C-alpha cells in the first residue's frame, strides 16, 4: 500500500488555524503555508471547493476546505505512489 503524503501530518494543526482564523477565505498561498505543500498541490486541493475569484486567484471558504481535506484524508485519494 502506498504511503500517505506528509501534509496529512500537518492537517490537524492546519484545521485548528483555519477554524480560528478571522478571515473565512482560503487561497492557494494560505493552503501552501498551512500544509507545507507546493503550489500545484495547493491548487489541486483548492480547485473542487473554490467558489470565488479574487484578482487572478481562486478562493474557498475555510469550512469547505476543511471538509474537503478531511474527506481526502479519510479516503484512498490520500495515498500516492
């Protein structure tokens, strides 16, 4: 069975920070910082839940991001070769 990505180890702290944030919106850069991931992976995680465009960036509500990454973490999508 393939290993799970390292960002899953950072997920509980990232969720705490998102839940306590005053800003309800999450962009790619914030997701990169919270999970310690690269630009492309952040865009991949954000794309299904992004609901707004601010300038050239897509953003999503923190609650939607939290639900989405929890779903990924619980399923087979979290594995990689």
